[in-house]
C-alpha cells in the first residue's frame, strides 16, 4: 500500500507538471529522453503562499525558463519546483 504525497510549495514557489515533448518527430525518428530539450511549458499543480506566487492559480498553463526549477518525482510523475520569477508567461486562451 503506497501513500499519496502532497507537496505544498514554500514562499514564491510553484509546483509545475511539465508538458511532455513530442517523443516522435515528423520524420518518424524517435528521440531518446536524454537527447530531448527540457520542456518549457507546464501546468501549475500547487502555488506557494508568497505574494509573487499569488498571480498564478492551480491549472494555469505557464511558460518557464528552460533551465529553471528543480526536477522532482511525486507519485511516479515528473514535476518541477519553480520560483515565480522563473515563469515567463501564463498561457491564456484567445477569446
């Protein structure tokens, strides 16, 4: 029996689930994980209590600095802990 882990980011930090890059290119060539660029877009899973983090909400889709954040694994899924300042933009649907 395994317990579900709940992470609450501290201060101006966000917990973000990166969007998976395409694993297969148009040519049909499969690129191994180690050779792929780190994703730079993801979905906010949790928001810290700091004032800078409060501009973000759970389920926001964000674009973040390519080399920002710390990779962690939560319940078998890859996540990133990012500083709010590493987030470059929030993706909004055009109305």
